[in-house]
C-alpha cells in the first residue's frame, strides 16, 4: 500500500510542476459499488448479492476541455457468506470480503453547459491488488459445516480494471479567482457498477 501512495504523490508532484497555463485539481470521491444480480443469474441458480463502498483521491491535470486524472482508489466488495451453485453442479460456499487497492489513469472530456456547469465523460484503466478474503470451500453438497472442507483462495495476485463513467460537475464556490471548488456526481462501471460524488479543488 505504501508503494501506491508514494507513486501517487510522485506523479502528482510532476503534475503540479507542469501547471503553466493549464490547471491542476484534486478530488476526494466516494462511490457505492454493486454487481447487480442479473449478472449472476445466467450462470448461478443460487448466489449472494455483492456490493460495497470505495474512497479515492484523484489528481487531475486539465488543458482546455480534456484532462488526465491519476486515481488512487480503495474499493470494498463484500457479500453474505453463503452457498453459490452453478447450474447442474454441486454448490460451493463462498466468503467474499475484500478490498481492491488500485491505481489508475483516467481520460476525461468536459462539455460545458454554462461557465459553472459541465458534463464529464471518463474512460480509464488501471492495476491493483486484492486485500482481505475471497475464499471458496468445495463442499460437494449442502452442509452445516462448509468451512471444514477444502478451500481455494480466489484472490488474483494483480488485477486490472476498466473505468467508464458519465458525470456532472458544478462550481460551487471560489476561494480565489483561480481556485474554484467543485461538486461532482457520476455514474459508471469500474469492474462493478457505481454511483458516487466528489469534492474538488483547483490550484
């Protein structure tokens, strides 16, 4: 985790040094994440709903109506412990309580409706690691003691993500002439569907 934080602030420092006529902003974001049940239904006759929360810190380097954004994100995904059964197969018992710690680069396009209100579309990629637990117990049937059976750790060592989002941003206040504060809401997909809000400050 320390390596992710050091890399984030190193790249953010490079962004600050390259301001010139461009703008640099920071955002603090919250998202609610969920994998809808309809994703699982074609493959499982029995499953548990998966959702969670994420918090992220972003540094955005903007020129004109385009921005590069560095995104350090901590995404939690969890489900009730329980049986998952694929069609025509014996059930497995899954424990899902994990945090996806990731670093990504997002490309953002801004569409101005008014000087203070704009739409933001984003496309991004990144890599991260899973902390916590994603464990499958091979029960071969329903049992009251599923954790006594053979278990497999399903956490991958490194995992990539794709981000697609659409949002709206409003300038709510100016601390100084060149230092506005933004409020943003956005919806999209980052290996799960999400809805979230952000508070941003432009340097």
